C-alpha cells in the first residue's frame, strides 16, 4: 500500500492530500529515510511524521485497504 493512503486509512493523517503534502515537504520518514508518497509500506516499517509542533512515531502492525474508525488504531503501534 502507498504511504499516503496508509496514513489516511490508519487515520494518522486526516486527509490523503495532506499526507501527500507532508511527504512532498519531506516531513515523513520511513525507517529513518525521507519517503515519498508512493513508498510501499510493509509490516514492521517505522513511520516518523513531523507536523508543526506535533511529532508522531509509529510502527506498522497491519496493512489493510479499508478500516473502520474502531479498527484503524490497530493498524499501528505508537512508539
């Protein structure tokens, strides 16, 4: 799954366009390297997001095309 779609489906970022903009501005790292929106996410990847003063670091637990509000938080583990 693409990085921008994963961020939206897992609800780490509210909208996919915002996820795209964060990637373009180099505010998203995967496994310590700056990642583009088209990066393919795999289980076990560490995502690091810098949004202004907010800093989110999460590990990918599952990759799913769709997620309900309740199951979205099970897709990652905050570090």
